C-alpha cells in the first residue's frame, strides 16, 4: 500500500474512479510488474508468474474482520452488544466473557477464548436466546435476579407492581431489563408519576419501558431520590415472587 501511495498516486488526482483504476492498471503493467524487487533481486511480474501455479484458491468467505470486547453476563443470562442481547450458558451469569462480532455474527468466548455461544447478529433491542442456556434445571440464577428486581419495584405502588407482573408474564426473560430500567426511572421521578404511567400503560396493554417514559414526560417532571426498602408492609413474601417469576420464565421457554 505504501508503494502504491508513494509511487502511483502521489501528486495525482482523478475525475472519476474509473479513470483512477485505468491509471493503476497501466501503472501495474508498465511500472510495478517490471521493477526489480529490492529483496529478491528479481523482476516482480516474472517472479509472480513462476509462483502462480503453486498458489491455492482464494477462500469463499470474506477475511475475518471483527470487533472484540469484554462483556459481563447479567442476571437475565444475557450480554449486550450494540443494543441487542445474547444469551450465555448459565454458569457464566455475573461473570465476564469475551464477545466478538462483525455485523453478521456474534461469538461469545470464555477466558481461554473457547467459543461458548454463536448467534446471527440481531437488530437493536432484540433478544437472542439459546434455550439450552436457560434450561429448566439451570434457571435458578436468572429467576433469583428477576424475583429480586420484581420485589423492589413492588414498593413503588400497586399499579407499578401490577404492570411489572403483567409485563413479565408477557415478555418473559426479556422483561428483566425492563425492571432494571423502571428502577432507574424511579431515581428521577416521583412515585406518583410512575404509578400513573403504569396504570395507564396497564389499561392499554402496553408493556414497553419507552411507553412509561413517554407517559411520564407528559406530566410535570419533578426529580426526587427515593431509597429502596427491603421490608415494607405492601411487599409480599419473597417466596411469592420466586414462584411467580418461575411460572413466567418457564412459560417462555
């Protein structure tokens, strides 16, 4: 590339791409192929023609060009890559793994760079879940995380609790991220605003977090920080939430 830039293209401009390609083709035939290589001391074009019969065919697939980063497997058993969610085997929940993606596929790898999951890359917001990763006998970690979040949202109010339960029954494991988002909203808005938004959303069968945000934005925003309670008279026993989450998640598999 450096040789092409410095010898063939430096100081030149072209009106069209076709004109540039014609120039490079002539340059390759009359300059690049005829030069004597500094290392081999042989004419480049003739040397290539001698070795050409020994060359193998080019691979059908494109050269691998991917992005790579560390990702933590969340309580719902998924990692986030460019706004989409991909499941990992249950033993990796709350642990960090490697992710590689190239716009077509997503590969998840352990710390030894061994592949543990493979997906076609999905659109932003989509959940890509391998059912073997959320198998019934291995789902306890996901259930515990979801039940804990559901219990925390219950203290916000009766309408919020009902909306969260209906949302989770509708969306299954994907609803865990919604619960997290709702708890984040509760740090910026009054309980009454969230309660009103959840009441309206529930009556219209809307179970997206963006719907709750829009309904809150229509109200007068008042920022208020609210500490969460582990014990409250309106929070039911944890076993109730465990059973509810288990039924919701199992129904989605």
